[in-house]
């Protein structure tokens, strides 16, 4: 039987929401091992002069506790 833990992370990107989600996983994997899944909980962004300037995501990352 596996034991899983979920953490919540906020990340951003100047490219896309997908890139922001990847940034969250990349940064989390530096200190968290055995990541199994990522769930994009919320998406938002900042706008400047009618263009999206920054894409932001709130993700939940699930990992196995050993």
C-alpha cells in the first residue's frame, strides 16, 4: 500500500499556463521525490496594455511518501 501526500504550489510564466505548471513541477522536484501527478487547481494572469503579461497557476502536486 502506498501513502501519498499532496502539496499546493503557486508558479508563474511569461509564456503560458502550461509552462507555469511545468515550472511548478520542475521547482518542486528539486526537493520533493516520487512525484506522481499534478492537478491544475486555478489559473490566473496579469494584464498590461491589453496583453497577458504573466500566466499564473495554483497546482496540487501528489507524491509518494516512502
